[in-house]
C-alpha cells in the first residue's frame, strides 16, 4: 500500500508541471484574440447618436384600489394621433441613423437570416373531416395555413397573407 502511494505521489509533480505548462500555453493563445479584439474596439470610432426627441409629460393619474398611479406618457398610447406619429418618426430617425453606422450590421443580418431560413411546420390538427397545419418556408413573416382531407392527401393553401 505504501509503495502504491509513493508511486502516485512520485508521478504527481510531473503531471502538475505538464499541466501547468500546457495551461499557460493555452492561456497565452487565448489572450491573443482577446487583446486584438480589445485593440479594435479602442481604435474603432465611437458611433455618435442624435439627441433624443423631447418627450412631453402630462399630469395623468389613476386611482387603482386606493393607490394613485402616475401615467405621464399615456398620450403615447394613442397611436393614431399626429403627435404620437411625429414622436415615433423622430425616434425611428434616431434609431435607424445609429443602426446604419454599425460596421458589422450586414454580416450579423446575413448570419441571422441564414440561421432562421429553414422550413417550419406546426403540429397538425383535425377539425371535422379535415386536417390543418401551418407551414413557413423560412423567412416568411407569417405561416401559411394548409388544409387536406386525409393524412397522406395533397395539402392546399387555406389562408395565406403572402401575395403571389
């Protein structure tokens, strides 16, 4: 028993030396990309944003079960008012001005589109004597509702928001 313990203890320092050397090699290799990315971020010009449009506050308060709740931005809930439309227009100008200045935006958009571009099916369900399911060919905003008489029948489009 003692000789086994001695042998294990005798081998342990060599393992530690090898492990430590490999660890520091890997640590150095991992530091290089981190340093390069940090340098790129430091060297990169900061994207300047337009000033936020002024947002008015109104004195609107509601009483819910004895608790007074302020709702100063309630006027923004009326999405049909000209005032809200103007505020949204200014916000969109500010947002899209910022987004178009991001240098890697197109690459991210392409990558996300390629990940989301695959055919998706819903679970089929039966109503009466017909089977229904939804299908999205990839980058469609809404899925298309299909109908078929039998499980192995030919599906036909029942409802589609996509114009031909």
